[in-house]
C-alpha cells in the first residue's frame, strides 16, 4: 500500500469519527445552540487555508532560489487546495453569521482579510491559467504568491483599523477559558481530521500535477 | 546604476511627452469617471464631502491603470524588450527607471486632476492642493512600485487587461484605505496630523513593496 492510500484511509476514518462525534457526542453550545456545530468545519478550514498559503509562500521562495520544479508543483497544489478551503471558510462563515450576527456578510476586519486573501490567490490561479505552461509561468506565479503573502499583515492591520466585529480568536486567546473542554477537544479532533484531509488532497494534487507535466513533455517530444 | 536609471527614465518621459496621446487619454478618462460619479451620486454638497475621498482615489486607480498597462507595451511593440534586457545594465535600474517614469506621469496627472476634481465634484479640494499633491506622491509611489512589477509580469500574458487589475487591486487594499482615511483628515482641516497611524502604514507599504518589487523584478525579466 502506498503512502497516499494509507493517508486516504486515515483521512476517511478521521472524518467519519469526527462527524459522528460532532452530531452525537459533542454537547450543544448554550448561547448559539445547534448552529454552533458549523464551527467544527469553519475553524479547521481557516487553519488549513493558512497552512496551505504558507506552504505556497515557502515553496515559491524555494522555487525562485533553487529552480527545482518540485517546489513549483508544491506551490501550485498548495495554493489550489488553499483556495478551496478559503472558499469553504467564507461560505461556512456566512452560514454561521446569518443566525448569530443576523447577516450573511459584514465588513469586519477578519472577514475582509480572508476575502482579500481569497481574491489574491484566485488571481494567482488565474495567472497560472492565462500564462502558457512553462518555466515562465512558475516564476510569475511564485512572485505573486510571495508579494501576496507579504501583503497580508498590512491588509490585516488596515482593515482592523477600518472596522472590527468578529469574536477574537477562540483558539489562541490568552484570556483563559473562552471555550468549554468538550467543545475544545471536539475542535482539536476535527482539526486533526481536516489537516489529514489537507495532506491527502495535497499529495494527490501534487501527483496529478506531476503526471500532467510529464504528459505535456511527452507530447511535446512526440511532435 | 543611477546613470542607467536616469537614461531609462529620460527615454520613457521623452516618449510620453512626444506621444502626448497617452497622457491626454488618461486625463480625459479620469474626467469621464468623475462625470460618471457626479451623475450617479446624490448631488448635494454635504454628501459630496463624505464621498469625496473615495471618489478621488477610485478615479486615481482607474486612470492609473491606463498609465500602467502602456508601461511595457511600447517596448513590446517595437521589439525593444530584448535590446533592453541584453544591455549591460541591471534589472534593478530598468525597474527603477520604469517605476519613476510611471510616478512622474501619475503626479503630472494629479496636478491636473485635483483642479478638475474640485471643479466637477468637491469644490473645497482646491484649497488643499499641496497637501493633496503630497499625499498623491506618497500613494503613487506604492502604486507605481507594485504596478510596474505586475505590468512587467503581465506583458506577455493573454487577457492582460483583465488580469492586471485582478492581481493588483486586492494587493492595493491597504494603500487605498490609508489614502482615503488620510484624505478625509485633510478635508476635515487637520492636515496629516489627524491620521498619523495611517500615514505610517502608507509609508510602510511604499517601502516594503518598493524593495520587494525591486528585488523580484529580476525574476520577471529573465530572457
């Protein structure tokens, strides 16, 4: 059995256990009720999305530095998976926002930063589509990923001064008990499941991209 | 390096001034945008005071885009790009020359745009001419740095007219927010004092992306 198959099985198992426990074991949150369970998708998605974009950023630097195609493939795969999870974060956030804030969308700092992050990396993927597949495409995309990633702290600072409504981060807050224990453990478990899913999607996407490029090369040689 | 930079700057400015149509097109485009805003927004003077900064900077962004897209187009059409790249000058000098050319171009446009803006949209603006020009210089620097990098990057790309704004505008969010806030402060009669934090953010943005664009430009312009 290959590595990716083991990873796939582990992901399926972890997701199944997580979803079972979310609906059967995890207690209802007192203030928000049933709708709060969307947190187990929302929070892991956003963390996976950050991890993915960070990998894309590091791999892009690696590509410009070492010029190994592997870095480019990793950056492409990571940003594509990252965009999916970023979109998932925005959608689940909107669904969660409707009953709790009484609005699907609001121009809050975190929401806005996430949206702009999403747009930057959608632009990155579009650039990949519009430039012919080549070493040039890899260079250009790497520059966008690096510039885009460097912009995030500035964007975040700017929109924070602009306006803020989102609850502060529950996970990394230092203000002590912001979240009950069972909910916290449930969240940790769903995070593990989502990171496994991310790792699985990433390896699959990298394999696919490699195969696709190999095919391109063979076709080019045949002509 | 400085001499190379000045040569390129001089060449670009000479070309721009001799073929004035670019400049005139940009100017009339900004007048048309101001007209569109005047028609589509409520006509009373009070509303205009709160809308004025946003209208001004959106006009700046839209007409600035025209200035950017012509940046490398000329080199492409005449086949000068290869000659420029073969020339024994650093890529950094090419970048700085192009960037300063865009900056001068933008500032010339602002000098005309401010009176036109005060004539068509918000009459008190003329009273703050020099503050606005100073703010425009700081804003245009960030815009020109990122804009030159990205317009160099998209020169060869299909659908570059659409791709350039898609890539550029999300990255410029902090710049736009800061410029709008500082301008509101200026219109409130407090000069730059009112929004010092925003000014720091704006200057920080300029420095970070001037350096980042200068460094990554090498990778855009590989033969």
